C-alpha cells in the first residue's frame, strides 16, 4: 500500500509506520496496569515519552476514559487545578508538568498521595516531564516517593534508532545511504531521527512509497547544513537572547553563554548548577552572580522565546533544554563563531581571575564597591569576602600567593597611607611586585598618598581616588576605565 513521506517519517504527532518501543515501554505497561498508583515519566524531550504512554494506554484499552492536558495551555492549567475535586478521575495525562507553578505541583503531589492511599482502581494520574522532573516533585513531598512509580527515559540506544529508520525504509521501499550518520547525529532522539530521515527523502525527491527499491544518495553534510540553516532562523535569536543575558558585556566572562555551551555538551540535556561550581571553579563567581541573584530565573521566566526552549527549576537548581530541535542546533553550531557573532570578544580565558584586589582593611568601602560593579559586568574578580568559604581551613599564604603571582590577569592595588602598614598587604605585594614590568599592575593612589620619586608605582599609569568625594561616582568611572583595559587585552588574545 502506498504511503506518503509525511506519514512515515513524522515530525509531529504519534508515529504509525515508524513507532519503535523504547526500552522503558514494558515498565510503563506494568506501571499503568498497577491499580492505585500514579506514574511519573521523565527524560529528555523528543525521546518518545508521550508517544509511549499513549501507545501503552491504547494497548491496555484505557483510551475510552482518557484526558490529555498540558502545562503549556492556560485553560488546561485551570482544569488541572480542579482535579482534586473530581470523585471519578479516569486516566489523566499532564504533559510538561515541570512547567507548573510550585503551589500547583504541591497540590498535585498531595492528590497523588490520596489516590495511592485510597487505591482507586479506575483513576490514574500520569505526569510527563523533562529530566529530573520527578526529583522536583519528591522535594515538594518526600513521602510521595513510595506511593508512585517513576520511570526515567534514557537516550535511545543506536539499535532502536536504526529500527526506526528501517521501518520507514521498508514502508517507502528505499535504502538510506547515510543511515549510520543519522544514527550518530540523532544522539538517541526519535524526533531528530524522524526529521533527518524526512529531509533526506525530500532531498532525493522521494515523497511516497517507491514501486522499485531505490537507494538514496544524499550527503549527510548537505542534509545537516540544510537543517541547521532552517533551524538558525528560529533558534539563533533565542540562543543569542539567552547568551547575552540582560545585556551584552563584551569583555565579561559570558556566564549565560557558557551555560548554553555546557548544556550543548550534556547527554541528559540538563545542568545541575551546584555541580557546575565543582566542575568549572574558574567560572563559579560569574555563574553564581546570575544564579544566586535570581537573574537566570528571571530571564527565562520573563522571555517567552527563551521559555519555549529552556527551563530552569529554581528549587532543584536544574537548567534543562526543552526542545529537541533547539538541542540539535546548539550541539552542531561552531561555538567560536557563534560567540563572535553574538558579540563576545572571547570565550576562552588564560587566567582564573580577570582582576585581584589588594587593599588595607580601612579601604574596604572602595574595594567592596569595585567588586560589586565588576561582578555586575560579569568579570571575574578575586575579593576576599567572595572566597571566605574556600579559604577556611586552608593555609592562607599558600592559597593567596598564586592568585597575586599569576592567577589574576591584573592586580588592582589600593594605595592608601594604610597600605604599607599591613602584614597581609606586605605579603600580597611581595607576590605581585615582579609583575610591575609585565603591565599587569593597576595602582589606585589615594590623593593624600601620591607616589614619590622612589616609589616603583610612579613609573606606570594608574588612577586617583579622593576619599572625600562621591564613592559611587568615582568607582563607576574606575570600573569603566578598568574594563576598557581588559577589553583591549581580550582583543589582543583574539588577534594573536
């Protein structure tokens, strides 16, 4: 029987000719047959979660009394609020439930406990969400853990992807010459497999079942570039909006861009923020600045374009890709070119810190302000208060010496009358004094302590601070000049 391409390799809806049972299919079937227990299905988008649940429901004959809802529709969300009031529920699917607000998740969690405790035979609640979605529910109600079944979808293995492709080949009476390449590019996603197969067939003008077996001759690179070009129209603006955060800071450490890059490298399409701090300590300050102050949560919550493709759960501190096509896009772009096109000067950094502050305790007011303003510019700075937890129980001299010696690109020295009188400023200056000839020391002279002829610092350019004038105004001007200097250094590295 003749079949049309769009019905074989389907990029939306439930597949018919090319449905492949994932490894988790049997687990879902057993869970749905178990009376009185609700089900959470979690895993990356586009991997077959919803399709599998629908297919199992059809197989068990439960589709006569089924309600499908999604957290993406306002009317559905209002209906979800009313679920606990129903005496007879039937089978209810809530897709993308991770998008629900905390209070509604809490209400659903309580309702699931009621269903489990009452062992209702004809009522079943099925929640479908992204990776770690079940964890966020358990955090809300820890006693729910033993009352529900949680099934985690992994990436589909290569042989499952091959099975999907071959089912389509058989239906269309074709052989796809780039099958192994499609398997590799799909990274376990049924959705991406369907899309790449469909584009391959279109490229070969194979739009319906062929009378005689035909081998396609498309180039996988051509198909990949076509898909990326098509995706870029939709996804580049979204990726750029996220990558620059609230505004582009060209000389900054680009925390949003790095989060997006790390997401592109994640097999599970998720990032746990606290884990990142351990894996990428050199980026901890800049990332923590946007996470802990709520900027990351706000930029996703307040931007519909970003919200369509990226989700952030502030309770579990997990960042997740929502759209498999967006994931394919960020996985396959050239990141150096993307960063340059977005407007960043560089995304690689030679030093752990851009700046380190050296100052006497009496001058903490200026140091604190400089730290605050530089962090707002997404610039990495060593300031003792930022690192108290790391310094605890450490040998302080061993910890500080390399920072002033080489780990900071520049050292900002607040040269007041108190500076030479302190033990720790003496220690710090002993570790950075050899850098005076390297053009990496930025002196800030207090105007009542200008350098004398025999002062080493008088040979290099610096800034002047008046303690009797406006602190905020002077610090803002200093940061402007300092970041311009950093920008010049970033350009030199890029051009080298």
